[in-house]
């Protein structure tokens, strides 16, 4: 145990090792909750879901459980534990300390601390000018951020909910992505646009948007999606340091994930995918919250004798075809699991990219599991079924491996 | 007079009383009155704002009642008097209240006055105050205005001859272009719309550099990526023109915010037309600038037309200047064809913006003499004689010329010499720009990101292979 932990800190740059270490406790915790009442049986019945169960399930996936923390005292383990939103804040704070041109703007980010508390305490520390509360005009404060970026600042624009950034589409597409190009490289826009998106807990259609599919065509921007406290902090720092405009997609339901992250400074690569679980039989590509559904399904699959390789693609634009390609060449079967809508989603582009580049290595057509092309309903039972569930993932893998 | 006042206060009393149900005993007599003769008069222009004007006929009834219930009325009187002095405390601050329901008019009695220094004959108006300009500055201003005019007409002709694909002139707005630029320093950042090339000209952009951008050749700073007139120059602090309307206005606010953080002694200026003020970005940007207290000058070129839409179809307010105070922004309206007025106003605005960290809105009234662009024929929607009148009688260049000539700083020899010289330089610049190579194919893929990513490298490779395989389909003079 000590050696694995020691190795993890020494190789802090190597993400796969850390994430491998991460999943040992979660697997243990999952088996406990699975025994409590089979999630899968309830699913196929279509009967009422016990919300308490669901909530436990999701948190159990990634939170360091009581069993884990009692096993070893916290003092002996290196690193520190925190929640995902705190990891984002830590990354933000470190960058603001390091570079005085970094600033934050958005609705209620100042003294309120942000609607998900990502910027809590920053206004008191850095002042109202560096952590700026804006009036409600998304297109315009994104435009403001672009103007500030062109003049030498490194702003981070927070959308209270990703869906609100649809109002900023004009500035993001026509100016943010374009001005570096149309000015002949004279003006750069090192802006970070971030916010929570994805399907939450009965937030209604307008607050359950997945914008990654809408933004993916815009030339000139990069998109990343974080899924763990470790990569949240790393990607936040990388996005701030990048000279290009970066859109950082967070997920509403992942903000309270707890993880132990290294004390020393680290930055994740914006263009790299994360190997979550190496395997031999099938490549499962996923990102953001679906990573956890996939990992849950992976437990079941392992019990059934399959060996899935799970990759969190993290970089939505551009895709890390190197990591993905190596995996496809090894397993010859691909399953994509995403929360995006089916039509024109990230999965659709990824399917096209893999087919174009690695068609010879595929033994079966790519299966893509996405949300349906419907606005997310409010009713809990309906909402649950718009999101890909572990049972569907298991079925899909079985289908692929026939 | 006194009678009227009493009447109105009585009518308010009547209204209040009727609401309080204190008139129960006399209501029957009132209804009797109703049947006899309608006491209500149709609202006339005089009483339309005073909804209780109708009640003036009730005076007789009230006077008879007065003796019966004086005590109650006394109470009401004292209460009313006390109310007039009270203030209300709401989020946002204290506000005095009034029992009179009075709507603020949608149009003012008189339009906001326009600041002007020179009259139509180029003479300084008697009582006007303005910032003095030296001979050197004045002559440079005038020369640049002439250069701008000449550049516009030569490029316009070039487009008509098919040598460039597109152009938009700034004819009629030369004073706005040059005078506003002259009142600023090179450290002040400029966020233009697209009808302000004169600002760049003042700052030292050469005719050759203008031509390079219009022809999109390899010497264009934009590397051939934008349509003509979408100039941009980092060294001149002139931010690249984007075709989207009013998107530069919030950019300017962001840049001003950046200047404020750096505590620089400089401001930002952003230009937009009357049409641009309808965009949401304009309103939010003004609001932000006021809330954040940043040094930015919002310069509106109200030239009367947004392509074919006249200002009467664009907004119903008194122009753009009244929108400033709505957001808490200090504003002024100036004669956009008066060089000295613009120079003075921008100079003052800059001082205020920097020293007080506040935004300023300047509305310059002018006329778009040229067509919207080479894709437009404005004679289709406005009378030709209107255009011609503004072109000749209200020409800002001629007006300023009269002023500098009256100071002995200019003469007609200088004029013809300048015009011939500029025209020659322009034709030469066009020839050189036309002959120069276009940017190489590699520039199609650079600057999308800071470093070309793998997918773009792949796409570039694919394109080069295609070009090699089918050379007959690609122009031979395009470098790779």
C-alpha cells in the first residue's frame, strides 16, 4: 500500500497511475452498496427508484468512503483531501497568486462566492476588481472578457450554468474563436470560459444543457471536460496558462466528489485523455459524469468476466486520437458513452474520427450510447431515463463482444 | 389661478374620499347629476396627464359638503401636507414620493442641444468655448481629412473597376474620424466598428498598409483573412474590425477594465453607428461601464441611416445621447461635421474618463453621404438631392478648410498640391498591393490556435497533396 502511494506522488505527472489508485477504494465501496439492493433489477422493472439509493450510489462511486479513511490515518498519506469544487478553487487561487493578470468575472462570483462556491473567498483575498460581479448579460460580459484578454489580462468567465452561455454564443463563436485568426495573429485571447452543465437533479430542461456539442465546431477554441478533483484542478490551471481560448466543462453533480490530490503543484495536459482502467476486451470512451456510470458498469462487467478499458477522453476538442488509437488497436472494439444528445453530439464526431483513422482495427461497428434527442424533463423518473445508465452500458458491451 | 389649484387639491381629496367611502351620503345626488348631464369631459391635450381633470365640475358639490364635514377634511389636509415631505427607503436608496400620478413623457419638450463651435461657413460661433489647436495639429487634421476623402474615392473606384471585392466609404464623417483621433494619444485603445479608418490614418497607418489589407496580400497584417476595410494594427492600438455589429462595445469595456487594473493613464474609445445602439451588447456594455467605473469613451456616429433603415425606424428616443443617463453615463451631443467641436468634446471626455474613472457617451450627429458599402445603392431609399446637399453644403472638410484658411494656415495651392499628391500615392499603393503575392496556403492554418494542432496539420497536408495532384484546378500564382 505504502509503495503504491509513494509511487503515486513520485509520478504525479502520470495521470493513469493516480486514477488507478483512485479506483481501488471506490470499487470496494460500490460492492457494499450493490449488496444493499441491486440497482440493475430496479432499472429493468421500470419501477419507482429510491432516490436515496441513487444518491448513495453516485457519491459512493467517487467519494473516499468511511471504510477507506479508517483503514489508514490521514496523517500518513501524502496530499490533501478535498471536494471537486474546492479543487477548482485551489487551481484558480494558485494561478491568481502566480500571475496578477488572472481575473475572474461572472454573475455572483464575488462576495457570494459563485453559485457553486468555486470562487468562494477569492473576492475578499484579491479584491472586487479581480473577482468581478457582472450584471446579467452573458453575451456582453463574455465580450468584456474577450476585450480584456486582448489587452493583456487572462480572464476566467464563469457562466452560472452552461446553458446561459448560449447567450454568449455570438461572442464565443464570432469573436473569441476568430479574432486571433482574423487579426493575423496580432491579438491573442487567452480566456477561459467555464461553468457547470449536464443533467442534474431535476433542474428542468433549461438548466440541463450539454453545450459541448454546440461549441465543438467553432474553430479557434479548445474544449476540456473535468471529472475528478485531480483533473479539475489540473485542467483549470492548464486552461488558464493556455494562450488559446479554452472552454472548461464542469458537471453540476460532480462538484461534491472527494479525492486526495497531491500537495505539490501539477498541471494536466489540455489535449490528453486519461486512462481510467486499462483492459483488453473493449475500449469504452467517455467523459465527465458518464465516467462514473461506466466505472459502475465496469464492476458488473468484471464480474461477468469482461476486461473493459476505460478512457476518460477529457479533451473534447481536439480529441486525443493518440491514446484512443492505441486503445482501439489493442481491443478492436469501441463503445462511446456520453451525456450529450445523440444528434451531432461529441459521440457522433468521435465515431467519425475513429472510423476514419482506425477503421482497419475495428472488429465491430462502434456503439455510441447517448442521451435521447429530447429536452431534459423535470420528472425524476423521466430524467433518469434520458441519461445513459450502467445497465445499458453492460448490455452494449455484451453486444459488442459477441 | 388660485381657483385651479384649489380645484386640483379638492379633486384629489374627492378621489381619496371616494376611495375611503366617505362620500356615501352624497352619492345619490351625484348619480342624479350623471343622468342629467354627463359631467365628464373627453380628455383633451391639456388634461390628458392629469386624470382627475374631469373632476373639476364637482367643485359645487364639494363646496356644499365642506361645511358639513370640515373636521374630516382638516385631518386629510394635515395628512396630505405631511406626506408631501416624506421619503421612501427602498433597495437602491431613498426616494421622495408624490401623491400625484405623473408619467414621465416619452418625448422631451425640446431635443437635447448639440454642441457646435464652427458655423456652416467655418467661422467660430461667437460665444463658443473650444480647445485651441496649434497650426501644426490643425494642418495635420485637415490634411488627414483630405487624405481620407481621397483614399475613400480611389478605393471606391477600384472596387467599381473590379480590382478589390468590397469597400465602404466614410464620406461625410471625416471630421469624426480625424478630430476624435487627434484628441487622443497613441496609448489610448481604439475599438472601431468599420467606418473609422481615419483614426488609423491619424495614427500613422500608411496608404500602402491600407491597400495591402484591401487586397489581402502577404503584407496585410491580417494575413488576408478578412474582407477589405477590416483593418487591425496592434502597434497602433487599433483592434481588428469584426463584421459583427456592436460586439466591440463590450470588448472596449473589458479593455478599459484592464487599463483600470493596470492603473494606466489611458482610456479606450469605441465607435458604433446609430444602428449599433439597438444591439443588446450596446446596452449591457454601457451598463457595465457605469457599474464598474471604467475609462471608456462610447462614440456614436449617428449618421441617420443603418443601410436603408432611417433612425426613425431604429429608435423612438431623442437619438442616442438620452440613453447615456439611463445607464448612469455622462453624455453629450455634438455636431459631427464640426471638427473643433469633436476635438474639444473628445479631449474633455478623455480627461474625465481617465481622472474620474468613468465612461462618457458622445453622440455625433452627422450624415452618411456615401452608400452603406459598395453592395448598396442608397438612391433606392433616399432622395438624391438630400445626399447631394449633405455632400456639398454640409461637407465637414470644406468647413474646416474655411477655418484654417481664415487663420492663414492653408491656401488653395496647398490644397491642389495635397490632393494631387495623395491621389498619386494612392494609385501607386494600389498598383503595388495588386502585384504583391497573396499569403501562402500555410497561412490558412496558422493562428487558429497559438500552435497548429495535429488535426490542422493533417488537413494542411491533405490540401497540399490535393493541390499537387490537381494543379490545373488551382491558381498557379498562389504560393504554398
